[in-house]
């Protein structure tokens, strides 16, 4: 059975939007690698900008 995708909201300055959490990177900012299900773009985003991660 596959693990379900974790979809959270990236509280982006221009416009909050949903992203899929792909991996925890860590570091001082607790970075997560996320992907937009709509565009396929990927970013490393600090945990503080992700709504619903905890």
C-alpha cells in the first residue's frame, strides 16, 4: 500500500498555494523539499512558511 501524499499550504508572499511535501532536508530553518502539484515546480521551503506541516 502506497503512502498517501502530504499536501500543505505554502504561505507564499504573493499568494498561498498547495504543495506536496517530498522530503525533510533539515538545517537551521528546518527546510522541506516541496512540489507544486499544478506546475511541477520544486522548492526548498522553511517549515515556518508551511501551514499544516505540524
